[in-house]
C-alpha cells in the first residue's frame, strides 16, 4: 500500500459545481489538487497553494493510517478465537 493507493484516489473522477450556475465540470481529483486553477463554463476556481499542500498531506496521511489500520486489523483476526455455528 502507499503510492499506488494515492494515485488511485487522485485519478478518481469528481464533479466541481460551476460558480455561475452552469453545468458541473467533470475532472479528476489530481486536477483539483495539482493545478493552480480550474476553468468551468461560467467561471474559474483559483486554488491557494497552501490549501493544495494541506490536501496532499492529508491524502498521504490517510493512506498511511489506512495501512496501519489494516495491519492491526489483520493482527486481531489472526489472534481471534473462531467459533463456527452450525
């Protein structure tokens, strides 16, 4: 886990609402986190670099904590007593 999961999240499709009331802009998460602006039909979003940096950091932390969770989850399952009901 790690880089591959982060790239999967960044390549997910999302819709950004048009600020002027037009049709929502379809884009990838990477477009929002990686670009300085996103142009829609009737307007443009300008992103602050500090906010983008915090979003990237949060994504990395989320993937890291997910790895830790599954590691501990698998430990719990391996040490659990299993009873099968018939």
